[in-house]
């Protein structure tokens, strides 16, 4: 990880999903929601909810099934492997 990067996980605030506690953890690091990525495979909790807070959301479609037709969530980026986050696009 680069010197100017940090990893913030649910261990930092004791919850799996974005909560007011996660916003406090970001604030403690001097970051706002627009300065972080949220990455996960749950469209509601790891894409839609963080986007409502202003975060950039990346959906891990590890099953390569595509977005469900009835999904209201629209990820900012779709990946199929976590390693894609460190590979050039």
C-alpha cells in the first residue's frame, strides 16, 4: 500500500456495513466519504448505502453474473477479482 493510502475495514468500527460509526472512523483519519472507496459483493450494503453517504462504490461480481435486472444499485465500477484493484485498467 502506498504511503498516502490507508485501509479501513469493519474492524475499525465494529460493523459490517456503513454506519455513523464508519463516518466517525473516516473523520478520525481526516477523510470524507468522497475520498474513499467501498468495495464489496453486496449491492445494497456495499454499493447503494455507501453511495448515499457520498462514497465511490466498487462491486465485486466474483460470480460474473452481472447486475440483477431488478437492482436499483449502480456501482461506480465493477470488478471480478479483488486483484483488479491493483492492476491497471
